């Protein structure tokens, strides 16, 4: 689809949605904020700009997790839904592993080739989002324009691994983005778990405050995702296997850059909110290490 056509079609869609949300009468008893979930809207320049244009004060909630853990979870999620995504290539089968594994997917891509993003760029119609570029969460967040982006040090954290010895400006941000007016609530997925001293009750309280929801007890607010059921009939990725160390190296590079950029730049913005910043930063600090190595200890 050409960019002009894409801009026109998305513009019409957002304009229609804006008309519906601003003209449809809702019962006065409806006090709970309405929203939708679509991570792609932060990555897509057209959708992000349209969101800010039509809903400049809409509040954004973004959840993060270590890129290595994210990749394994998202890959296995796609595998679980193989009946719906039977055209996904088996991204991570090496020749050695493929000899001993029955692959129900349509194509096998060697791991070494997969790591070459020039050869296998992130094409949604092929990978359905399961690709290395998507693990660079901080690049999508940087496009909100909530940090200065004026220093070499900050730009260098937005440079992919294969380009770190070249031009630091060779990345997905072609220019300094237009600042988004939308407030941002940021959380790390482990904040959803109750643990001594860091109860998720406080997280729920802070989230309700950010949304401006009154009259609702944090104890009555559910924040936990639906249960994930693993099917024994479908192949699951164990990213901690030694054969996947080259993949983890790229993901760890992305994790380190994201951790540093979020803590040193994004959290300085007055338009970014986190719950229990000390704990949030502790969790981001763990991104500096490979979780597979940590679990071995």
C-alpha cells in the first residue's frame, strides 16, 4: 500500500472514530474511561500522529518486559495460535534442530539468516510482529518526542547493534519527532505481581489515579492478564537453549539500550508517570543482564 493511500485510509478511519466518540450520547452513569489496546499505534508514524491530532489528551498506558522474555513469550503465543497463523515461518529452527523436530509450519528459516535484518526485515505479513526490530521498545517510545534528542549520547542508544560502529543517526528515527501531548503511564510487567514491599495494590492505586478514576477501590481492580494455556501438540521455544545464544545477544543489546534510555532520558519527562519509580528502575536494571544466565545461578 502506498503511503499516501495509507494516510488517507487511516485518516478516514480515525476521523470516523472521533466523530462517533464525540457525538454519541452515553448514559451519565458511565463514569469508567473508555479505551482500546493496540501497540502498533505507537510504532506507526501515521497512527501515532492521528491519535495525537484527534485525541490530544488521551492517556497512554505502555507495558514493558525484558526483550528476551518478550521474544520467547510472543513467539510461543504465535505458535499457540498456529491454526490462525499457519503461514508464519519457523524462525528459529537451525539445521541441527530441524533434523530432530517435526515442524508444522510452512517454512524454516535458519537462525543465522534470521539475525540478518537486511535479509529478513520485519514484515508483518510474514512474521506477524515476531522480529528483532520489535524488541527495540525504546525506539517506539522515542517517537513520542518526550525527550530532548539533542545529544550524541541519547542518539547512540537509538542505534541498532549492527550500526553501532557506523553512523549513530542511521536508525528508524529519520528526524526529531513532533512531541506528543498525550500523557504516558509506563510499567514493567513484573510490577503486576504481588511481592513483599512491592504490592500490586499500590500499582493499581497509582494507575487509577493516572486515569482519574474515582470511587473505585484498587482492591476491586483487576490488572492480571488472561491465563496462558500451553499446548503440548505445538512447538514451544526455549530461548535459553545454547543454540539461541546469538539471538539473545542481539536482544540483550536492545534491552541494555532500552534500559539506559528509559532510565536516563524518558523518566526525566514531566509527562511520563510510573508507579514506585525506585522499584521500576530496579526492574529496568535487570535488563542489563541475560535472564537465562541469571536463572542459572
